[in-house]
C-alpha cells in the first residue's frame, strides 16, 4: 500500500538487483568518498569549479539517454546489470545514482559549512553502501524496499563516520545519523519522479545537522570549518 505526503510518496517496491551487481554498484558508490576527501583540503570556490562541469556532464548524459536512441542502447547495454528497476525505465525520465550523488555534492558544498557537508556526504558514501549490502545479504524483516537489518547497519556505520569528521560534536552527529537512517529507509517521489537516496540522505543529514548547531550550539557552529 502506497502512502503519499503532499509532494512526497513512499513506494513499496522490492529491489531485485543481484547481490554481485549490488556489490559492484556499491564499490563504485564508495569511490565517491574522494569528493569529501578532496574538498576537505581545498576551498569552496575551487571545489565548485571542479564539480560544476562533472555534475553538468553526468546530468546531460542522463537526460539525453531518454531522447537519443543510440545513447540509450549503449547506456542500458553497458550499465543495465547494475541499474535498479526504476532506472531501467525507458518510458519515464529517471536520473541514475551517479548523477544524484554529484548533485548532492554540489548542493552540500554550495550551501553548508564544510564540516557538515563532508560529514553528510561521507555518511551517504559509506553507510548507504553498508546498509545496501547488509540488507541484501541478511535482510529478513522487510518494510517496503528496505529491511530493519539494513537500516540498523546504516545507523551503526553512520554515527562513527560522522563523528570522525574534525569539529563534529556528538549531539549533532546523532541527529545527522538518525536523519540519514530515516531518510534512507523511505522511497520518495514527486509525482512519478523518484528522488534518489543519494541526494535525499545527505541533504536531510546536512539540514538537520545545521539546525542542531544553529538552535542549540551556535558558538560551536562558528568554530566549524567553512
């Protein structure tokens, strides 16, 4: 049974991606850790100048494959085994995980303090990978597409990852990890357009983390790396 929340929709659709392809997909996903690692050592303007053409390139290819037949054929024949059910659709426009992750990185770097942006992005890189593999292999208690085992693995890995970021305080880390866990457990849509958790999870973590600092620890917020 689907539940709709104004602009968002939770969609209970079971993921049938084979474990070996899930592993390959997440190995690629884990490589996105390079983004926060590099960003930590450079300035915001530099990071955005590097990321802007990369993000635009992914987005243009992702959109073009729905309108250019030969590009669509190449895309699906090359990456089809690692795509989820909704990403295989040729009827509706859906962005793939790589495009969403670059969009998330751009938004985080543009609008959030560096400490929070790096923490939120590292969380989705590591914990989404852990949750997917644990849920795929050991998930027995399911709700919609997700499993309680996968969600527990997400939180258990997210908290130490976020706390590892220099300057992060424990209460904010807890808030970011919880927000990420809850958001990762949902499948959100706006109409027929699906919002990927590679985007929703880090943004939810960053927003709640920033609010936590702003409301309860304003002095600590001033000390964060920007």
